[in-house]
């Protein structure tokens, strides 16, 4: 575990973050020097992209008077906020800031790389992976599933009185995503989406939402 600050925001990175990023980058099948380099590139690209995403949340929350800090762990990243006086509009803006800045940076990096004419294979690999993580992962994160950003956006739009609707949409969307991932052979994604579907369904069974 190591800690640092960026834009005066405390950041803590747990060891499991690196383990999961390495596995997602293909560490189990890396049987050559080139393959190991690609795993390292994936880890670095993932670290930068996820950190930028969480910084988007954190800086927007701090703008509204919250105390913030960031955690990168095995399941990705979290931007914690304390204090401040938030409204549904502010919650929406905080939730949207993460994927917005992540997608914008991903697009900016690939456009700048193409304009540069650089043909370095490792830099090309980094840009491709960074774009994939920054844009594709961010778009998936915008699905209306709790606790993903898309679910938070839906929650802030519908408000606390329609929480049952939010949970229902979350459970249904996550279940659909799990089936889609399973049929496509994305078993890790299917397990993850299935877990989120179960969590939303379990919350729906609480007496307060019946």
C-alpha cells in the first residue's frame, strides 16, 4: 500500500489494485518479455485512467465544500466525500464528473497520438489500452446500475422517493448485462454484473422498499 497527494487530494492505493490490474492485463498468460511489457502497460494505463476518473468525482465534490480522499483497491476506485451541503443537482454533477473527464482524456490522448504520427509500438499499445479503459469502461460505468455512476445519476434524477424504481432498474439492467456477458464468454464480467444485480435485488427486499 502506498499513499500520495495529487491536487491536494489524498490517494491510497492498496496492493490488490495492482493484482487485479495485472490479472485483467493478462498476467496469467504472459509467457514472453513482450507479453509482460504489455501487462505492465495495461497496469500503468489503468492506474492513470481510474485515478483521473476518481479525481473528477473528488474535485467536483471538493468544489461543493466536501472533504475528499480517493481509494484505489481490488474492485477499482472510490472517491469518498464528507461534509458539505449537497443537493440532488450537486450529486448528479459529482457522479457525472468522473466519467466525463475520463472519456474526455481518453479521446484527447488518442487524437493527439494520431496527429503526432508516432509509430512506437509500445506507445501505440499504451494509447490503445488507455483509450479502451478510459472510454469503454467509462461508458459501461454509465449503465443505470448501483453503485456504478450510471446508477448514482439515476438516483439523483429520481430522488429518494423513487428509490424503489431506481433499485428495480438497477437490478434488471445488471441482470441483463450478466446474461449478455455470459453469452459473450465474458465470465468475469458476468459474475460482476450478477453480483450487482443480486445486491440491488437484496435491497429491494428490505421492508422500507416494499
